[in-house]
C-alpha cells in the first residue's frame, strides 16, 4: 500500500515490505548500481518513466531509465561503460552485458527566443517542432517536459518514495492517459507522441479524452516530417511488442495508418483479404512473443506489402513481362514506395524478398524441387507465410497440407552444436637473448 503525503510534488511512500520486494524482484540490479554511484558522487538520481508505471500496474518492466541532475559528460566520467548518443536529445547508454540502462539529465524549459537551428542546446522549427532539446533543469521542470502523467513518476529506491508532479498515480488508478501540457503544443514539439499515445492506449488498455484524440488526428500529418528511420524504429514498438493485433485496430481507429504504410487503403478495410492476412499475421506474432519465440520485423512487413507486390506484378505481367522479372520489379517498387515512410534496413528487405519468392517456389511440389525448397534458409518463414495466406482465405489449403506432411516424412537433420576449445593456448617459449 502507498502512504501519500500531500505536498508539491505529491510524495507516496511504499511500505518497507513492498519496498524490499520491489528492489529484490522488480528493479534491475544494474539500474540500482547506476543510481547508487550517481548518489555517491553527490548527484540526485531516480528511476523514472515506464518502469515505475509498469511496476505499479503489476507488470514486469523490460527497460529501466534513470533521471539525474548530472550532465551527460559528468555521467560519462563516472562510468567507463557509458556512451553519449543523440544530437536532438542527448542521452547516455550504460551497458552491462546485454542490458542497457538509459540515463537522462533533467530537462529544463525552452525560452521562446531559442529558435536558432544551428544551436546544439535548443532549437525549435517554425511549426513548433523541437529540433534540439538539450536544455537542462531540475526534477520539476523535467516532469513537465515528459509526455504523459503516468510516465512522469520518479522513484527513489533507497527511501521507497515516489514523486508525482502531475497526478500520474491517480491516472493509473483511473486507467486514463493524460498528456502533460497543451496537447496541440506537445504534439507539435514531437509528432511521434501521436504514435506513443496510440501505443499506450493499446498496451495499457487506457482511455484518451476526446480533445486529445482530436488533437492527435489534427497533428498526425506532421509525422511526414519525421525521418523514415525513426518512424521505422517506432513502428517496431507498435507491431512487435505482443499486442500488435489490438495496436493495428487502434491505428485504424485514430486514422494513423496512412503515415506508416504506403498502401494503407486495402489494410484499413476489415473485410478485405489484405486486412484478414494482416490480422492473422499480427495474431500469430503476438502468440509467438507470448510463448517466448523469436520474431523478425521482415515477416510482418512482408505481410503488409504483399498486396502491393501482387498489384504491381499484375501491372507488369499485363505488359508481357515474365513472371519472375515482374516479381523482382514489383518487389523493388513496393519496398521503394514504403521506404518513403519507414526506412526498412537492407538485411530485412532481402529477407522479405526471399519470403515472397518462396510463395512461388512452394507451388512446385515435384520431388527434386521440393527437396531443394525445403533446405532454403527462409523455408520456415515462407511456409508460415503460406499457411497465413490459406487461413486468411487468399488461396486453397492444399499446398499447406502438402508441405506439412512433407516435413513429417522428410525431417531435416539437426544442425550440429558449435563446440569451443576451452583448453588454454600454449605459451611460446621466450627467445634466448
């Protein structure tokens, strides 16, 4: 239970047993190490953001962020394993093996006169978009700079105290998502907040007020000013976080799909084959994630762009272009068009092409060709794609049944496990002087 002290900010204290459970089971030991070292160097440091929100909602957080009054350079001096990244918004990544603890300096308020685009500290575009956000301040100003009230909670693990400047704890109880400040201003500052709002609505099953939804739709066109690389990174959080099927419906509801997918119209229609295929794929992805299985972004993007590839192929075949030439032209055009919105890395583009190409190879079931196809590195992904097409009603079910039975009759040998030589290398004898 929380003991709440009426103050500014509102301070809530965990009971001692809850505090110990929180530290032992919920918070990363590496995040606690970072906070401890910063405090020993006479800096303030708190666990902040989504980790606190998820813990209070009974979820297990995956990432841990720390907020401090130490500057990025001061943080780097304290940690040999620290790396300062970002120009627009400087943050410090402290790596502990595979885990990265993200540390940010308290953000401050922007002065209206700071509009110089060449400034390394602060810059604002004519539309109100933040181009640089490296003005440092105190914890209260930092809370005001954060996006949603439920993400503006600060935990001092030593005291078991949660600092709440914007009624975030109440919003957690009410399961409401409230933007801090004026919605129009905040969405102009960073249009990606539109996608973050939609993501939290789906992930947390929270509600948004009508004014915020109207502001989201009004400022969604500003997403065209965001770099395709950043939009691709944000899209991975939407589709590959375990709630993709629900997330896709939310994107359609808030009319955000046109800013993420080039050929969005067939995917917006719930009765269309492309939408049924997308729903099947997203449901399958969510299931795999819940079972702890691996996924690749190439698969879901192969599903989203498959209708575009088919449409462009039909155009080329109508001009008497051979099948595989038409396919390669269509694949290139589809990926180029999508790249205008989200930049898909080359390695994923290659994987997408292989999944698409296998849809043609899987139609060839003669013994020799089947033997060759089943050894293809992307066979499993291509086979899963084929099954989803059958489930969505795009093609009959005969091929899927054939390849399912073929794998039972011709199981592939398991790959040998890598062995490593653990023997210490022999030292060379010293040369005589």
